[in-house]
C-alpha cells in the first residue's frame, strides 16, 4: 500500500461487502470477519484496492445493521473486535484499504440512548428530536414510502412524537445537541484508531431539521461535516470521508466543500440511473447532460461511480418522465419495485445480457470517478425478488458449485437467507470457481478490464473529459486526457450494430491503439474517422502521437 499517495482514492477500485453475505468461516449460516479475511486473496487477485464494509456494529437487524444499538461493539455473529483487527491488518498487508459505513443520522430504537431518552426527564431526552405534534417539518419527504406514512411516530412512554427519516424503528439523533455531535466524533475516532482508512457516511443530507425547509443538505449539516473533516484531517491524516447524499447535482457537488474542508468523495447518484436511461433510450444525451452538471469538482475530490449497490436502484432524483422510462424498461413484475426504485441486481436488470454488462462496466471504468463494484456482480449473480425489502440483492456470495454455493457448510435451512437457485443464475454454474476456470467468463473479463483501467489510471482516473459531438446519438464517444496523454472511448448504446464517423482532426497522424489488446488501428487522417461497433460494444484507444510516446 502506497502511503505516500495522498490521493489514493482517486485511483482506487472499491468493492462493497456486507459481512454477513461474503463467507461463513464457522458454519453458522452467517458470514463473518474471519471468513472475509480468508477471501482477501480473491479480492487482491481481482485487483480491488479498497473494501467498503456495510454496517457490522451491534444491531437488532431490522434494517440490516443500519439500525445500530451499540457503535462500539461488533454484531456477535460477525465475530469479535480481534477478528476485525485481524481483517484490517491482513487487508493492509495485501495493499487493500478498508472503509466502513458510518450511520450518523439515526440509531435503533433498541439503542440504550433512545431507551433512556423516552423518559422526558432524562439527560438523553434531548439526544433525539421530539414534538408534541406530528405537524412539524411537513415539507420533508418520506423516503421509505412503501412502509412509512409519516416521519413522526408516537412514543407512548415519552408521550411525544419522535422524528425519523427512515424506518420508524430508527429515531433520528438531534444534531443540535453538542453532546451528540461530540459522541459521533468519538465513534469515528474509535474505529479510525483501529486502522480503518475512512468512512462511507450514511444518509448525510438528513442530520438537521429546520422549519420551512425540506430538511435536506442544510447549512448546519455542511457545517457539521466540516467539523468532522477537520478533526479527521488533524487526528487521522490520509483517511477519507465519502458521502452518501442522494441529491440533485448542485446539492450533491456541494458536499465537496472547497475541496479540502468537507468530503473527499461523494457517490455519483445523479449519473447512476442515467446510464440505464441512456441504454433504454439508446441515446447518449442523458449521460452527457448529467456529466456536464457534475463536473468540474475540486482536484482533491472524486465521485464514487457505481452501477448497483445493496439498496434498490433509486429513482428519487430523476424526472417523472425518466422514472417512467426506467420502470417501463426494467420492471417486468410488480415485485421488482420498492419505494421509488427497482430492487434488482445488475445482471437480472438487463436480462443477463453479457455484452450490456460489459458495456456498463466499460462506462463505469472510463467515465470520471472511482468505480465501486457490488459483491457478486463480477460473476453476474442473480437476485430473489420474493425476499422482502432489499434482501433479494443480499444473498450469499456464490463461491463454488458445492453446498450453499461454497458460502457455508451449514445445513441449507440454517443460512441467513437462501442461495440463488433460479435456473438462469443457479449457483452451480454461476460461481467464482467455475468462472475463474473459464477464460471467456465475466469474472476473467472484469479482472482484465480492471488491470487495463489501472494501467491507465492517470488518464481514466484523473483526466478531463471531452465529449465528441456527432449526429448518431446511439454512439457515445469521448476523450479523456491528462498531462498530454489522451484516450478515446467509443461506446455503442444500441442493441443493434452501428457505423459512425467521428471528427478526430485535432489528432491527425496520431495512431489509436486498442487499450486491452495493444492492436494498432489505422492512423487518423483529415477525413472523419470511421468505426463500426457490434451491439453494445465499446472500444478504448490510447492515442499515440506521430513522434511516438512511451506511455
Ligand atoms: C442505506 C440503506 C439504509 C438507510 C437507512 C441508506 O442510505 O444505504 O441501506 O436502509 O440508509 O440507514
């Protein structure tokens, strides 16, 4: 691990893991830290630079660990603090960094803080947001619309309503209380001292409430994150804060602050759905328009780009028309919808079309931002829409054709949730062992494309982007360039083959060299450069000047 690379997150490939789903070392049916440690060599083989761990803190698990009942304790099925320390140490030995979820906005209603707070005379009462009516902050939207009718829930013991932006069993902490602000800094200190490399900060827009606003991304919220950043920079230099702020471009960008005083990274929520919309419409415009809105950002910051994650594919920050396009194209059964989104894994979402999966990854790895992969998507794992909530995309990792997909040796009925046995995605064929033996598999392809992305990580990771304008909207072409080096990326967003002519005159006499295979293509001349692309195909070219170059 290169500790001198202060901007390591701008070059990194991230991989998201729920501890319970990855590997079960003690055969109790639930994944654990010891199991994760055993699978680090796999992550290193794939080329992963940083793991993002979903919440592993003590929890009644009514929101898969996002409902924390003790921030300083590990969920017992996942192991012990020693197991956690060993995991972080072994990851670092392999050059892999580790960031973890930090749930700041709310706790479980089982947390002793909330239990105590229910007594209006207790010192903890003010740690939460109470009201005698359920009418305050009426402009705040409801996020889990399928389950919650209000952001207020009556507590019969306190005889008041308490505020919650998510499930009613997740009361929001009151960030107007200085003790809360300080305590959450202590949580951050506790885990960073144990060697974590940073945090994915959950639900950041919602920390404060103010009457007459939508209670999202308020100035007070930014001010708190600035306080947190300054503490982290002072006490744990080199560690990062990543924002989960599902917001429109301007509000999402605001989380970078001045580049040095708030978040290092933020998820590119604006881009994610628009990649799928562009595919559905066979039109590059949604991607081009949104990227123009999310760049530039400060030099020390980066977007975290992603295709899928552990939640539903969220459609909160798209227009009604865009949402209709998404539902029409990608929802084949009512159970595939959840809240304002689609609860599907990547492969089933696009009918397991291998060319489309590869094209989407090519976009992920060549557009500005650091890519985040979701466990299992590298083998095109399937999902189970009949499991409740978002559980259908959180099934056990498929390692081999053995019992329980090689995830656990427990009795199958003991698994925390069933493995995928649907004939298309059955674990007997769709697993790491089988795919690693097949040179043409998605897994081996992904490993290779990660290698190529890393080889060109300066240009593809840090370079500027310039779109090439031409009339065929099905073709999305752009140039990434960094310190005199340029790469040309050409993508066919259509289900059909395309022919396209690109104006590349500024590179007359240069040679495009295909980046994966190093095959030289004909030199660029004064006439438009002609490409044909098969359905959903893409090319990455390194552009080599007439004088030749050494990169
Ligand atoms: C997480 C969800 C979780 C919610 C409440 C989200 O942003 O990604 O999985 O349910 O926060 O904590």
